C-alpha cells in the first residue's frame, strides 16, 4: 500500500512510503525540491549532512540535489548568450529555490510532482521563461524520477539537466563498479584518461566525467553494506560523473545531460523549441546481496 504524509520538520517534508516493502522517501520542496532520505528495508541508501542542511546559506551536501540549467560549473561562473554575458553559479539555481507541490498520487506508486517556474530572479541569470516538473515515484526498491522541462519562451532555450545523488558508503574499498565507459575526463586536471574499471580511493578527491557512454545503466556493488545499486537513465543523458572525497562517507554517481561549460561550448547541450517540452527519466534501484 502506498501513502504520502506531510511531516512538520525544519522545513515541511513529504514522506512517501510503500508499506509492503518498507520503502520510504523524504522530499523537501522548499529547499530545491531535494530528496533528503531514501530508505529500503530500514537502511539509508543516501548520505545526508544535516548540519549543512540547517544553514540555508550553504549548499546542501547529501540527498539528491537537482541540477538545472547547467551541470557543473562555468569558467568564472559566466556564459555568453547572444553577445550578453550572464552569471550562473555551479549546477545552476534549481537546487536552491523553493518548488511547489502540484500533484500527489498513491494508486500505482507513491508519486509526488513538484514544479518550478521562471521568475524575475531566474530571468536575471537565465533569460528564459520555463516550467520544470519533477515526479518522484517510489515503488518497492525502486525510485523513478521523471522530469519535464517546458520552454515557455518565444525563442529556443538551451539547457542542461542532471541529478547529484550522494550514496552512503562506509568502506569504499568494498565497492565494485560496472560503468558504461572506457575513459573519463579528470575534472581536477582536465585530462582524458582510460577508465580501468575501478578508482584509487587513496586520492584526496576523485572528480571525473565518464564519456562517451556505451550504455544507459551503471551498477555499484557494496559488499560491506551487502547491496547493489543500479542507476539507469534515458537518452538525454550523455555524461556520468563520479565524485567522492577521502574520509567522507559518500560517493556520487551523477547523470548529466551535458558536460561542464556546455552553455558556452554547446557540447551535447539540449535545446528546446518555443512552447515545447522535453521529458527525461532516471531510475534508481536497490538489490541486496
């Protein structure tokens, strides 16, 4: 049986649940529409830094932040459009703005749809009218995230979209990977390097963009926590970012529709014609070893 409840917390929090499997998802629309917690069999799947979350001046570290209209950062946080320079901070603004709940459904899953629309604040850094709708669907050990981006402007709208999930890990040496790429670009050095199938977790930081992708799914097995995570994505996504920091109990596996700086380079940038909608999807599934 599926259910959605509203919990009075630091911010109003929507709790999606599947009583048959004990799965539970918490979403905070007011803080960027972020998923803050996902539990399967009473196990936390996501890492979440409560202390940073308590300070609205800090970016959230944990959960599943939403990336729009860029993924990654821009040189000097600047891009140029039609000869006009604009400033956008890393990963864009969607993860920082309040979203509105527009639909709840508990028939075939616990489903919550959030919406973000353009306003004077967004137009000052991204001169387009748009509507974003994200639907979180919890059913069994699966979380589906369905996304709709609508261009409400009278001109073509370029953008990137992505997700930044933080997955909980206790012992990174117990991770094994099946990732659909033979090389990656090291974001720290800028160099392209072959992907050997694993990572050196003795490094202080690993920040790489796997591309080109040869498939639409990635799997990470964690023998310490006895579970396997599978991440799948629709055709719009062209880049898979892996990021972690030594000594932190998380790794991030991030589907991006375009690489860093795409608003300047146009590399794999999505462009929507006026009054049209782009639909994308990401699926997260947990299995136990």
